[in-house]
C-alpha cells in the first residue's frame, strides 16, 4: 500500500499547526505523531519519508511486530492502554502516553528500576470524567503528582488527554485547558513535565491553540481505515 497523498496532507497539517500555534500564543514546538494502527509497516516508512520521525501505536500486540519490521529509526509512542502485566513492553517505546492509574504507575516504576533506566511516561488525565476513559480526575492529580516524585523508575514528562468524540468546541477547550492545568501541577511538584499530548485528526487545531506539544494524527494523514470503537479514541 502506498500513500501518494501523504506529502500534501503533511504539508497542510504542518501549516495548520503553525497557524494554530500563532493563534494560541503559547509559542510551543509541536511534535507530529503519525498513528499507524491498522496499517502495515509501509505506513511507518511513508511517514519517515515525509519527515515524520514519531510514530504512535494503540496496541502493544500490533506494535511490537511492526517495530521489529521497521527499517527506519522512528521514535515509537504507545498511545493506547497498557496492561500492568505487560509493563516490560514499555521498553520498546520512547514514551508511554497512557499511564492511566496508580497501579500501572507502580508497575512501570518497578520495570524502570529492573532495567536500570526510568521509563518516560505521560500522566493520562480524564478531564471531563468520561466513564469510557481511564486516567486521573483533575482533582486527584496534586496528590498523585506528589506520590510520583518518590517513584524513581518513571519519569513524568507531561500530560496526555483525549476529548470526547464529537465534542463541542467549548468542551474541547475545557478538556485541553484542564490538561494544561494538570501539567502545571506536575511541574510544580518537580516533574520535568513539558509535554502536552492532546489533539487528534478531528480536533488537533484547537488542541494546539490550547498549548498541545504533541498531536496524534492518523486519519487526516493516511485516510480512513477499518476503525474499532476503541481505536477511534486515539486519532
């Protein structure tokens, strides 16, 4: 499978991101993460060829064979749920965006200690309290931020958030603003929490206006594919 439209799509997305940064006034650099779930390793190569060096996957079991097969040195991001008993799989990723519970944090901490190097993670925050999404409620972030300062096996690099599907602009901005506030709490606790992973194909421009430093884009880059209900959540 080839992606002949990808260069033009990436150029347009980068222009839109730059315009959104200007509108938002945060002055941040934005990392474009190409979400290649349900596509083969050729999507990874195509992303690399157009200058995208960060690739996101939702599912460990789909990602690991693709990581092994890829011939280009992209940075791999895990953006979907990670089971505690698969904490070792974090070794294959540059960044785990989806640290969504204290128990997973503990498992990743143990793995980081075991391998002798902290695992880079983002704290997943469930800003508007969606029952279908995991993550910390905003009011629980201060206590967890303090607790995490004692876990040397993880390095909290920032916050990840997902807005509800088909949310209004007001809800999108509430979600993204809440994620930014959670990042401030982490920074105040001493974490190197510079990253804000938020924004997908349908809402990335608003996310960037609200300060996103990472956007997770699949459909807008590669086109539609057989998406699952769970899959929709991340791009």
